[in-house]
């Protein structure tokens, strides 16, 4: 359930998307500076994890911030 609708809803969604993008770039640059390429455990920070984070959250966040919608079309409800 959304608290807002209309333009405010769209603006907040774009702001959250842009924030996810900026955080993913910040995480990636931080790992390039002093992180390992691959960590021993999956839960530990590494350059590979930063790249995966970028594609999972940063890229889609940027897409939503620019376009206002996600790249995958929603099928919606089946109409019978």
C-alpha cells in the first residue's frame, strides 16, 4: 500500500532510484580503492559483490530515476 499517489509518488520513486544508483557507485568505488576482487565468503565486501549490487539495484534505480518505470513490463491482472 502506497502512502502517496500521483506526482509525489513518482518523484519519491525517482529519488529512491537515484539514491540506490549513487550508493551502488559509492560502494563500487570504495571496493576498487581497498577491497578484494573476490572475498572468501559471499557476505563479505568485494569488487565482484559491488558489481552485482550495481546491476541488481544501481542500474535499475538509475533506469527508474530517468524513465519513471522499470525496464520489465508488468503483465498485470488477467482479464477474463
